[in-house]
């Protein structure tokens, strides 16, 4: 997903996603939802502040649906 965000020109959002991913062991987020949840429960309380900061940055960056506009622009240019 990080690479996909970079590909559509959203490196700012990619950096946020990478920061969120980096909270997981080895920076690897399990695909299985139950496994992700178990890992989240085992994380120290301090990670809440990290996720809160990432959320705040995401919503500040996405004012005016910037991410959706970038995705639509990418799709319009690259559709077959």
C-alpha cells in the first residue's frame, strides 16, 4: 500500500502509512484481522499517542479529499 500511494503521487500519505506500519513488529502488518487486533492489544499504551498523531496528520493532509482526488486523477491518466 505504501508503494501504491507513492505511485499515485501521495508520498505524504505514504509516509503516514509507513509510520503506522512501523508500530508493528518488524514493520509488518498482518493481513489477518484477528492477528492485527491481538498485536494491537499487546502494544504499549504509548502507541495510542503515535496513532493519534498519525490520524491528526492524515485529516489535516486530506482536507478537501486530496487523497481521493489524487486517486481519481491517477486512474483517469492510467485507465485502459
